[in-house]
C-alpha cells in the first residue's frame, strides 16, 4: 500500500470513531501529516535510538480497570525493562467501549497535539483517521519481521491509506458464551449440549425456574446489543448471510429473524438494571454467582483470570450455540500518528508491541490471544490455550460488527443509533429491522 504524502498534508480527520456513543464528529484542520519531511512521517528521525532517547513516549489507552489495567501494566513494565533509558508516559483514559479514549484522541489530533501512539481497533476503524496517520512499514513491520510472524488477518487489518499505520497487540473472540459453573449445575443445564439459539432460550428458562440467578447477564449499551445481535445473526443464518449483510446485500428475513430471537432473550431473561449498568458490572454477577450466562468478548475471561477464579470449576465457556466452527474476530492495536512527536521512540514501541514478549505479557491477563502465530502457550491458562488452538482450526473468522473491523465508524454509529432509538426496551423488531436494512 503506497503512502500518499500529498493527501496526508491535507490532514483531514474524517470522523472521531466514538464507538458506543452514536456520535461522529466531523473534524478538520489537524496539523502535521504522514509525509517524510523532517523524518516524522515514517518514524525515521535523526534523534534517539541506540539507547539514547531524546523524546518522551506518550501512549494513550483505555484499559483502566480489572483485566485491562493489569494487562497494560504488564505490557508497559516489560517495555520499560527493555528500554530503561526511555522516558515513557502511559496515559490510561477510562470509559466503556473506548468512547472517552476516542474523543481524547480526536481532540488531540484536531488540536495538532498528537500522542506518540494510541490504542485503537484496526481494520475499518482506521478510516476515521484519514490523512493523519503515518506509515511504519519499513522501520517497524519489515525491520522486526512482523509480516511473517502475525496472522494474515492482523497484517491486513493494520493497513490504512497511509500504509502500515498500526501494530496488533492481541485478538479477542466475540462468540463465546461464558457461565458460572455452580449456577449452571444447580439449574441442571448442560451448556455443551446447546446447539441453537432456541436451545439457549430453553436453558435460560430452566435457569429462571430452577435458581434465583439472572439467566442472562446483560448491559443494554448499544454496542453490547450490536455485538450480541451479530452473534445471533451468525448462529441463526450462518457466515454467508452475516457477511452479505455487512457488504450491503443483507436478507431482510434473516435480519428480522435475528432480532426476533434477541428480543425473546432480552424481554424475558436479563437483569432488571440492564439499562443502567455496563458490562463490567453485569460480569461481576457472573463472578459472584448472581447470574448464569453472559455473552461478551473474552475480555471478561481476563477479569476472571485477574480475580484468580478457576477455569472449569468457577467459570467456563462454550461457543455461542450455532457458531461452533467460527471465531468472530476482534483485534486491539496501537496506532501511529503521522505528525509524530517522538518518531524514534514510537517506532521502538511499535516494534516491541509486535514482539512475542509483548504479546505474552499483555494477552495472558487481558483474556485475549496473540496475533503472532509463533508464540508458545506455556504462560497462558487452559482457556486461552484452547482459544489459540481454536483460532487456527476454525473454518470462518467473521469480523466483529461492534469493534471496528467489519464496518467503518460512521456505519457502526448508525447501527448503534438504530438500536438505541428503535430497539432498546421497548423492543421493536419491525423498526429495528428496517433501520438496519437502511443503514447498510
């Protein structure tokens, strides 16, 4: 992918990808670019390097609690051990779904004050930063041999119109169904026997009648609804129907059917406070035994790992019924602004992010898996080891709708707007279906 320096000089940020907020800010006038003048665009500069660093490395990320905080701490600690002479300033910015992080990044880029690097989703999510990203293909990807070391899906997702503008740090799977083992055993439910959404609904009904626990822990945040709708869509209609929807050729009956199943679950089996809590709070109900099942990305497994809950006896997971041969793909990455305040330091950071050491340090706590294909699994627990093996065995890897891979930020925001305005209690299947069809 060639880097177009003239285009980057226009430095127009197409939109701040405020995932989960339904807002797209049209921003312009960002300073800098991805050109090679002054050595900034590609991370090539005469300053720094060889253990003598002249600039501070400032990295923004959104991991402020639970699994994320510990994972980020492990990542930055490992980096600082390798580069003890570099001035490193990690800046965690809280907020569910990266909303606050994305807004802060957008403001910084618009104001001509970019950080050295920032955490964000790769793939279609990068389109919002059109004209303000740089290319680190030669001094990061090629120098560190990352193209051959990482899964092809990750290599492709980290390319923008500027070139290679990001480096992946890990991958989450979006089609796991987690559960509290004690509650499920009390209900007499066998999660491994569930083959369809109807089977899951029957199991939720059994939990409701046989225990005092919430059958399906849920947050009605629009992004949470979107990711679960996507998983139900895959379960009910298969990979091709899901991809057709993403590509603008969706079948209305398939979209409606997914909403009908989701409406049945959300109307009858979720917690009463679902409209006012976030996913971390409802995940606490799984850990405490106040809820039976939760559908989330496997970042919730990071919370279980951090809390030292035992896999298989305290908590467990199966693929969401009907998606057993799929890995719904989500990725985290660190992104490189073109007008970079610390190009040498930033390049060193990104080379480290793509290394085996970094991917082990971060993912073993985050509940995600390395995107490198050569990482030993001896430092990962059984759940993550199983996930790594599953990543390499599945037939299909559909990209997540709710986390920047499948659709651009504007489309994602519009889908979340439909859910917020037309589906989130009271549930209106007809309105939500027509809204989704209109958006895509």
